[in-house]
C-alpha cells in the first residue's frame, strides 16, 4: 500500500494534459474576478512553483481552496479551485488534454506536478 504522498502506477503528470482549454479559460476568468486584486498571475509561474514540484496536485489544490480568496477563505467551490489549477498549469506551459481536471481528492492525488 503506498504511503501518504506517494504515487501509484496509475498516476499522471501535469505534462500529460490533465485539463482542457475551456477549463483553463474558466480558471482564467475566475482568477480575473476573484484573485487578480491580490495576486499577479506571474506569481504562479516557473521557479515560483518549485515548492509544489514532485508532489501531487492535491496539496496545491487544498492551499488554493482552503485559503483563498484571502478576504473570504474556503468559499470557492471545489470545481472552481480545479479550474484555477488548470489555469495555473496552462500559465506554466503544460498542454491541455481531452478531460477536465476533476476537483476530487482521488483525481488530484493522482496528478504529479513536475517539469517546472
């Protein structure tokens, strides 16, 4: 049985196309509506994402979903948080795929963040 934070054989990488273009577009709109007042999108690109590398997408999702927006933490629906992650992945140049990133713990734990 894999330990906490370990990956299983069915895991995918953010490089495998784990979100769709329409989902990233929704995430961009949510970012512009909810996040842009406090955060510049460049904050979530490249080297600044290194702390999340080689982890599942779940901890990043939890950080977004539980602590944002700063003026009303934890109020974004899970799917909007997944859409925001899709936007972050797009900002970092990861290609889109054919299936949306789901906002479930199981789905998020199966996606590795790598390649920044």
